[in-house]
């Protein structure tokens, strides 16, 4: 396998095929913005609070950022950790990096020194860009610091964003090529330090273009970025980059809470947004009590990041008044979408089908052989926007990828004859209870049918006799609830006894990772220290 800077590349034959098919184009992510700025210079590209930034202004500021980065010692191929919330500076800096050939390493807003130091070390970053207010919590050992907002200190490494954006520049010639590294994304795993995923201008360009086309985005699209912009879902599925490629408008929000975004949706006439399942719960409850008047402009709600339970999915359109699109994907590449013409049972009961007809999908059983349709197994994939290995992770790549380039996702899925995938959980989320396999997502789905349960997560924990047992962490709707209630519900549904949780713990809320997934490792740790269950 050919590697570039420690990252495996697509074999030449596959790369040539993707170019012939038109998936990979001879263009960079920075050039995509320039084309729209020429066509519609005065159209609003970004809304950030009271700021309204036109395509022409965004294009010019990206050129100035590119020039400023290079004037301050960075060269094409250098990495910069970008640690910013959903703000206009994040978008402008990203496009400036694309044009300068400087590679952004996208950190998430909650990250602090532990994670930032890891990203700097792993990526070899020469610079850090972040909020001045967060610098004390993230002091990276880099050559350059670019700070947004007021700061009370300065040294020879430090440049303010205002000064960086004030760099003189005419029309800036992009210094990156389509095959060059464009961005380093974080893996979405729930345990351990994140790995980095290397996306090129060519493959990520296809990612955002094809996603925008499947979702029906156009010049009239107003996209609300309520999830972290540094996350692949909100960035390019189709997200911010896909909307700007279409010539639409991106509205930036600090979070997805109804109090924050409902007024924005009404004011800016937002047509599309993306949420993770916990926020869907919150939106549904808010609308049930206050009404959906603020959401009248919303046409499409994408939901991804974790599986949306069927019972919740069926409520989206009647309660929120917009079409639901389930999205199952990963920063490692593969994206699946339900389509506008899918029957309702596929929209509410599946996580979509692959974006590209050249996504190669294999579902593998415990024996290592492909399974039949309808039979769950581990999802393996390769394709035009699924890189062939993690960045500088040679040892991990030997187990995460097959010798012929399939990424072993670790996700347990089953495929329907229509090609749609149903996510059953992670391989590690199938608890082996004395030889009986307990699919935790199945049990979670059933428990959510209890009128007193708001949310639930089932995990396995070690047991000397059985190998593993199960514990259900339950968020109630204010009522008292214990294991007897859970047993009664599952027994009444005819569920096998071995699937009934051995323990039940009522909690105020479920811990979440930075990308909205249930933090099962935190739940397991709480059991390890002997917190009470009943």
C-alpha cells in the first residue's frame, strides 16, 4: 500500500476509476467557494448573530487568511489545530487553510489541554487557532498561536485573528492540489484518544457535493449549523460546506437547544438542519408544549450521530412538521441517507442506504463470511470517499482495515433487500451473557415503549459466573421505576428472559461524548466504582 505522510492512499487503479467517473474532480475545496462568490457576490453566505457575511466578503477574507498564514511562517502541508465554536471565524479560517494548502486539524469545542496536546503531537501541528478565552485550558506546544477575541497576553508566537484577516492580498492562487490532504477529522469513537482521518480535496469534495445533491440542497437552502461545525456531520454531510457549494446560506448557532435555535429558525427562515437523537427528544417535548409555529419554514430534519429509535422517528413529521432524513455515517467515509421518495417505513425504521453506487458494502458474520440480507453482521466498506487508513496509525490500520482496503467499521448492521441498512449497535455492544447474545439496542428500543421511561442505555459489565451481565441506565419521566417494572414490561412483550437487564439504575441523564453519542465507557466506570442500582 502506498502511503503519504504515514497515511495509506487509494490504489492507483481505484483513483483513476473515481476520476473517470467524475467523482474526483481537479478542484480544491477553496476553489468551490470562489466560483459561488463570482456568481453571487452579494448573496448572504453566513449569518452569525448580528453579522451577515456575503459570498464576496467571505471569499476575500479567505484570501487574506491564506496570505496571513503564509506570511507568518506556515507552508503548504503544515498542520494547524483549529479549536473554535460555531462562528464565522471558523468558516473563514477553514477556507483560508484550504487555499494556503495548510491542513486544519479539527478539534471540538469541549476539548481542553489533554485532547489538544494529543492532536498537536499526533498531527505534528505547527500552529493552533482558538478562542483567546480557552487558551489557558489548551496551551499547545506549537510555533504559532492565532487567537479569536480579546486576550490579556502576547508573546512572539501570538497573532490576533483581526491582524491575520487584515493581511493584504489580491485574488489568491490556491497552493493545494485536488489530491492533497485537505483536512484531518477526528474519529468518533467513545473510548481512548481520538484518531485522525485524512481527507483529500478530491474525496471530501465528492462527499459534500453528492450529499448536497441527495438532500436536494440549492440556492434557496438556509442551513442551520446547530451541531459542532468541526464534526463531519455538520461540516460536509452536506452541512456547511455543502450548503456553500450550492450557493445557499449558513446560519451558525452555538447549540441546538430550542431556546437558542427556534427564534433563529423563524427569523432566518431556516429550511434544513441536522440534530443528534437526544436533541430530537428535546425538540419534540418543546413543540408538544409550545407549538411548532417557529418551525414553519423547516423542510428537512437530518438525524444522525447515533441511531434514532423507531418510536421517536415516527413522531418527527407529525409533531415538527418537516420531513425526516436519517443519516448513518462516519468521518472515516461511508455515508447513508434515507431518500425523499422512500416509503415511510424505511424512513422511520432504517438508517438509509449508501450515498454512492460505488460504495462497496460487505456485511460479515462471526465466521468471517458475508451474511445474507436481513442477517446482522459487521459492516465493512470501501469506496470513493472512504480513506484506506487512519493518519499515522500504522499498527491500528493493520487491524482496522483488510489487506484489500475494506474499513472494518465495528458497527453491527443488517441490510434489507432495498439496500437500506438497519444499525443494530456496535459489536462490543452485543453482550455475551453466558453464551447468549444480548443486542443492547434492541432492548433499549423495547424499554423506550414504557410510558415512564424517557431515555435508556444498556451496557454489559463483567461477571465471574456469566462472563457478562447487563445493566439498564434509565432516565425516567419523573416516576419511580425499578427492575420489577422493566421485567414486567419485557415479559409482557414476550422477550426472552436472558435479555432482561440484570440490574437497573435510574439516573438524571445519560453521559454523552462530544459528538452526542452515549458514553458507555462512563456508564461502565460508574458500575465499576459500585454505585447503587436496583
